C-alpha cells in the first residue's frame, strides 16, 4: 500500500523542516501514487519528457549526464527526500539522467499539476524553489571542488558531505553509514580516474580519517575529515521535502 503523507517516515528525520498537518494534506492531494524500482533501473533519461515528478522516499540513486563520447559525469547522489524531475517539469525535457543505485520507493506526482500546485499552494511551491536553489548551491560547491581541490581534498570533501547527509537522515550508527555506491561513481563525480580515487581512499584509510569497505562508510572523526577536505565545519541547513 502507498505511504500516506501523514505517516511519511521522512518526517522523523532531523534533516527536514517540520510540515504542518494541512501541508501534508496538500502534498497528499498532489501525490498520485508510489513506484517501486530495482537497483540499476533508469528513473528519468536525459532528453526525455516524462509526465511524472518524484520524491525519493527510500533508497539511493545517481544523477548524471553523458557526453557524446560516452563519458559519464555524475552530477550528484540522490538520498531520501530528494525531489526528482523538476527540469522536465519546467523545461519540458530532462537535461540529465537519473538512475536507482539501490532498490527505491518513489512518491509519484503528476507533472501536469505542477503549475496548479505553485498557484494554489505558494508555501509548498517555495519549498520546491528552495530545493532547486540548494541544488544550484551544491553544484557550485562541486565545481569548486573539481576545479580547486586536490584529489585528496576532493575525496575527503565528497565523503564528508554524503556522511553529513546520511547523519541527518538517521543512517549513521556508531560513526558508520551504508554507502552503496561504487568507487567509479565517486571518480565520475570528481573528475578522477578510478585508480586515483582508489589510491586516495587508501590514503584516507591509512590516516584513519575514512574507511569505505563493503558498502559501509566509517568516519571516526568528521571534523578531522572536513579539515582534510580544506573545508570548514558547518551544520546542514534544515531542508524541506515534497
């Protein structure tokens, strides 16, 4: 059975801003169903004009774009609470692809109702706008990392960011969280070769800053990892979700 917005498990996560009972009802009317998908399943394809929008309810995925020569650039990693498909909803065409990394449950929304949602529920529409702005901010930070951080700093930065996101979702237990991605995914996100990424992860492991083995990320001291990333510690901003 589809999850009712009133009982959505995401409301229990520290990462998300509180949602009123009335706003949960608004989201419930916007929601048209749920979709269960297997690992490796494409959710949206670059160039497509899909009729649905999604919120990741459970599971993790990837956003990526593919160059004409077949090379892949990972844009970012999808976690529970992320809104998917807004590009097609506004521009009538996806400019990147989205794929499930694990089994995922997606809340499904009718794209044709997006304008009415914005028109009739400005507070919730602002939440979608906030998510788009946050995505822009993250892409800027990612570009700065690719362009200005060393490989060692870049891998430390990426691991610290996903760990903080996982902590906000309640996925961290005793400094460990599930990280079901491949090293190639991080290499493609950071513009590094797989060999360079592997060697950099080995350095972080040797210095006891981060260990990523068998799909589990262990970070003994997050602040030390953030320093290694040439970054400054700051809490994640509470974020809305649809």
